[in-house]
C-alpha cells in the first residue's frame, strides 16, 4: 500500500457546484408572502418624507400609504404594519382611541384600498402617541402603570378592530396585555380580530432609527418593561404567557441579535412565529452599503434567509418590497 494522503470520498462541495444544484438543495426559501412591511404614516403630511436614519424608508401621507399598500399587495407581500406619527401627543395617547386619530384613519384607508389582499396589522401600543414616549401611561412618580395601560390597550384595540384591522400588533410588553385585549375584543364581538403578540421583545439599542421615524419623545429607556438582552429563559416564560392568553401569532424582536431565542421559540410554539428585522438592523446594512463596504442586496437576502432558517415563518422588514423585487 503506497504511503499516500487520503483524498476525500465524501465531498459536500459537489452540491454547491452550480446555481441549479444549490437551488435544488436549499433548505430555506424566503417568499414574498412571508414578508410584512412596516410603514410610518404621519398626520398632516401631503408628500412622503424620507427618514434620515433609514434611507429608502418614508414617513407617508395617508394617500401615499394607500398607493404603497396597493404596490405591496401586487408584490405579493404577506402583510403591512402601520405605525402612527401624530401631530398632537398627550399623556394617555388620546389619538389611539379617536376614530379620527391617524392610526385609525390609516387602517381604514388601507383596508378600503386593498380589502383582504394583505393582512393589515396596526401597532397596538401607546409610545408613538404619548408625549412622554413610553409604551404605557405613567404614575405620578414617572413609572409605567401596567394595569392602567391595559385599560388603554383594550380601548385602543377596540378602536383598531372597528377600523378594520385583521391583526393587532401588541408591542407594548405590559404583563397580561394579550389576555386583556383578547377579552376586550371578544366582549365587543370582535372575535375574528387576531393578536400578533410581540411575545419576546428585548430592550434594544437597535430601535434607534425607529424612534427617529416616529419622532419619539422618549427620555430614558424601556428597561422596566422590555426584556434584558442577557436573558433567554425569560423568553420562554413570556412565550408561554402569551400562548396561554390567546396569542394567534408570536413574534421575537429584534431578529438577528436574537436568532438563538428565535430558534427556541420556534421549537416550542404551536402558533406561527414571526420575527422583526428592526430599524437598526436595516440601517446598518444601508449605511455600510452606502460606503461601499457591503453589498446591500446580498446582505438583505442573507439576513432574511437567516431569520427564516432560525424559525420565523413571518418576517417584518423594511426591506420587504426590495426583497420581493429581488425574489422575482
Ligand atoms: C413600540 C415599537 C418599537 C418598535 C416597534 N414597535 C419601538 C420601541 O419599542 O422602542 C421598533 C421597531 C424598529 O426598530 O424597527 N411601539
């Protein structure tokens, strides 16, 4: 026997040789219908205004978001997720429950435009609407009052259901919010309005550009209600609570820094799992691509593929339209 090195018999590279082989053997595929487009709608705007921290993303007028919703439906997206930028804010986020408040107006306008062609998921949270920028109402000492906030969420949920929302994006991280809003909806006969629970939501530095987009008034942080990035077991607790309370879909947010959490949630959840590829994740790609440091399209598709591979069947992303075009 000649004393030669042993060359491999098993060669994984065989299946990577051509694009056709790679396509045939891909385990994960992103489809436009997996994608949900978050949109910002500012009261009083006549023309869309680009958001400085999120190039390519706009604060929309009600008219321009109607057009965008039509384009999104044509592109085959799964859904659209409106966020409000009101002209007037107050301590309890009164605009949330005003039928003429910008989020209710937007929800009705989008539904009128596209009917059931897209799933419409307005944000059920007070932070865009309060003058202090917190996700709930405050006690005199400035802390967020969980149960008083639930009452506002119940009222807001009803207003959005009446405006035609398919699902409500419950993003406030108050204890018991899913059960409370579910009961409020059911008591009013809105048994078909679903809840997309931001079951697992971390207090993240990557929300920065979003706060710019909604002109958030927040001073300080959300660490008394959003989760500590150091914790994983807590995510299971949050997931179980939201499932018990009737969440129809559970979401993990942010996405890329929390793919381990997403995998754990996906392995345990009997309901569909979503992940939110958030503003800071989008902005990092755009900023680096603008400098010529990374390839924008490739980085977007790799991010979405990785999020799906980690277990999200649904991905909320600012790059939804771009990704749908790339997938065509
Ligand atoms: C709260 C909410 C936030 C985001 C979505 N819903 C902001 C926050 O929790 O501070 C952030 C999304 C993003 O960064 O893209 N209503």
